[in-house]
C-alpha cells in the first residue's frame, strides 16, 4: 500500500501555455493509458487549453469551477464541490475558478459517465453535504 498526498504543498506549478494559477500533482497511473491526478487552482486560475488527447473526468472536491464548452465560448457550466464532468477525447473545453478550487482528474483513452452518476433533477433535488448548514 502506498499513501498519496494531494494537499497544496504536494503540488508543483503547472507551466503550460495559456495556464495561470494552477498547481498539479500526478497521483496514480494504471495499465493502458490511465492517469489520476490532482489540480489546485488559485483564485482567478485558468486552464484555457487542456490536453484533449485523452478523455477526462474532472471531479471538483473543493469550491467550484466554471467550464466553457469551447475555449472562449460564452456558454458555461458552473461545477461545484461534489460535481464533475466527463469530457470525450478531442472535445475542446476550458475552465477557470473565481476562488481557489481543488479537482481530481481521471484520464483514459475512453471514459463514459455511468448512468447512476449522471445528474437529473429527481436524483439531486435537495441533496447536501453533511457539513452544509441548512437554514429553516
């Protein structure tokens, strides 16, 4: 068993073209071409052109991000902690965070959202994190 760590201090600055305020650490690799990593975005952090050679699942574990369906597009989706997206290989997108955010990223040749994980109003209505305070 190996213990992995993905707190801010364990990450390294991501120095790619059109990337600002991002820190990254690879966490695990699988057979084939499967990778699991963690991304910390600073407030105002942005990744304008992530690699699209793999399908990717972005899982937000802290705060939130805004996904642009195409780099520079006006159509956007806000993703908060406890939510994620699955993006096909070759599908262009970009994302940014107004506040600091933490994401887990799974990459593989192909990924598909499991039907039980897909958000529907019936499935998610009223759902909260145990730590959320509810005001009556």
